[in-house]
C-alpha cells in the first residue's frame, strides 16, 4: 500500500502471539477455513480451485515465488484478528505509538525564522490520541497521503510544538521519507 500503511501493519503484526504457518499446505488450509471454501481462496489468490485443493492436501508443496508471496500476504492479513484488534485498541487508548522516522522536514513559521527543509532522524512516542487517529484513518481506507498528513500533524505537535508549549501556528510537512517504522 504505502510506507505509513505498511508500517502500521508491521507494528500490529509484532503483537502476534503465535507464528504464522510456514508451509504452503498449512497456509492454504488456514485460508480455506477463514474464507469458508476453496473457491474464495482461489479467487483471492488468482489460481484455480483445483490448485487450492492440491495445496491443502499437500499434493503440491512448493509454490512459485509470486504465489508464495501472495499466499503469505493473504494469511498475514487475516492472522489473529482479535490480537490485532486488541493491540490497536491498547495503542489508541493507553500506550500510544513509537515512531522512528528519517525524512526531510519542512515547515511554515513566523517571519524571520528559517523554514528550509532539513533531513532529520526522529524517534518519538506519540500519545494515544494520535495513534487512534492513525488507526482510524487506516481502517476507513485513507490514502497514503492522508496518513502522511496525520503523521506529520502528530510529529508537529509532539516534537516541533512541544505538545502546545511553543511554536504556535507552526505547520509541519515531511517529504523524502527514507525510513519509517512504528512500534507499539
């Protein structure tokens, strides 16, 4: 999807309590159970229904690399939904998110100050209300640009404006994101 969207997903996946099935047969059986049939799995993965049945029975053991990636992604997206929701809820209500970002930050400020964009590496704890906004936007299908704007607003408030103690009216935007990582 995008850098912020994928970063939020990776952070939530670190909360999993059990590893994702490793073999193609186990992954296929899990998807058949979750999607309630081989036809739905075949449609999701873009393969034939018979191929799904053969993987589920371990008649085929090694998928092509592109199918292996699609299969792993489909399983990962559906793995431990209650644990995933619990981790999101906890981050949105009590713990917040850690963000580690290396990007070019620019801002608009009062006349007389420099607003040239600079490359910065920041590691900050975002309060729960910012985590809630990010997760809510992700669930409602926000675009990558919208997620970046929400993250920029959060970084602007926490780092540049000091949670409302300084630099009132400072608008932050970040571009040229080199690295972005979230943690719960």
